[in-house]
């Protein structure tokens, strides 16, 4: 299958030099791609970090493999690294450099209202709608059919995939990635009970997403009822996550698919919430906490 990104050719030694690894064996073998250890072929590099895959080192057709300091392999060139999974992440970046998904400028089918600021290097793709007062920073890409509400700010080098909705007043930092069909700043779920029924509480807050955050597809982050809902720097949020109004999530957290976080909960730095975790409202979760699935 043709790769979605351009590939480059590097020797194993060139790769090792760039990721601070050490080569065992032929450092001049040319690497043109990456693949799983079971299916890698000539020219492709792979990695092993889980013991259950060590058996494949005896049969793999990979050109080279990235290993930690204790895993033995003598039948093919090895790139040694104390953190092989991290090294492989950087190797993927080297072999498959990013290419723009949309060209700089504003597509003629986009709707851009008055008083909008779009940096000359930013890209607004087909069928996007940018409402008044919005600002889009240097190098950011709105791929297609993205809605940006009034007075939204999007920082530099953001990548906003098709179908994302960013509602009025929300603030997106730099280097943020938001995947398709996610909604930022929808109304929080707030109603007051009375004998006449349920009275909607108007949600007049906003959402703040800090730098280097990535948000998966079909996730909803509600605006605050009063004040912001906050997502801290470097946090990664999976697909199908619900984050309610006025939640505050710290830095470098991992929020896995189908997690639901109720309103006004505060989550510290470096927290991991595994799949389908449910958090009731108004709790405080400290730094470094890990909560298992369900």
C-alpha cells in the first residue's frame, strides 16, 4: 500500500546518530521504511519492546531492529537504545516527514466573515466556516469543513482535521492536533429542576486548550458554565471521550477512549485514565494517579 507520507532513505548509522542510539552490526544498511516485526521486509526497520514479540527476531525479514539494552539478537543489525519505543517514534518522524494536508491560503469555497485574522502561512481548506473575530496563527491547517466560532483563537502550527467544530470564544494553543468530528465548546449539561420541569442553565464559559495537546475523533469537550474548561499542556485525549463543563485537566495526562469526566472535576499532572473510566463531578485527582479500565 502506498504510504500517506513521503519516505526518505537513511542508513542505520545515520538514524542512530539522530536518535542517540548505538549500532551493532552493519550500520550502512539502507532503511527506507518501518513495519511490524512480523511483517517487515527488506529495507524496513522494526522494534521489540514486549517480551511476547522476541520470538519473531528469529524469523523476521526486517533490515534492522531497534532493541533495548537487554534483548539479544545476532542475526540482523541492531540499533540499541535505552528507550526503544521512544527511539522508534523519532525514527518514524525521520522516515516519514510530515507534508501539508492543505496548501497555505484560503480555499475559495470557505466562508470567512468580517474581522477575522488569518496568518499568511496558515491554510483554510474547502468548506470551512470562520466566524467574526476569530484568529488563526502561523502555519496552522484547517483541512476541510471546519467550523470556527466567533472570537475563537487558534495558535501556531495547529492541525485541525475535517469536520471539527470549535465553538464561540474557545482558545486553542500552539501545536495542537484535533481529529475529525470532535466538538470543542458545546454547551455543558446544566439544568435546574422545578415543578414546571427542567430549566436550562445558559453556559457562558469557554474552553482553553494549552500547547501540544492532541485530541482524538468524536470527542466532546464542553464549555464551562461559568469560566473555562481547561486542558493542560501536552495532554493526549483519545477518541470518544466526554469532558464536561469546568473540568480542569493538568499537563501530560493520558485520557483513553470512552472516558467520561463529570463537571468541575480537577485532575492533576501526569494522570492516566484507562478505557471507560467514569469520574463523578467535583472530585480532585492528584498528580501521577493511574486508574485502570472501567
